[in-house]
């Protein structure tokens, strides 16, 4: 379902806070055999967020 993940921006600065950085990713979702429905993508995105928060204590901005 996840076809490609690309890190496209890294920001470090006083706005972020010492020892922290802001990472921006592009995620491409694709099924080879069908069109994905919104709920599939949303569920996968939610799982990604949960794992990033649990593993890295990430702060997710929308």
C-alpha cells in the first residue's frame, strides 16, 4: 500500500527548540490492482503516526 516515502525537508532552528528538528515527508499510497479507498489510506496513516509517536516521541503537525 505504501509505494514511496521521501524526506523532502529538514528544519532546525530556534522556533523548533534545542535538540529538535522538523522533518517533512511525502508518502505515496498505491495498490497495484485497485483504487484505494479513503478509509484504507486514513487507517494506514493513523498507524504510521502512532508508531512515530511511540518510537520517537514525535510531535505530529498537520
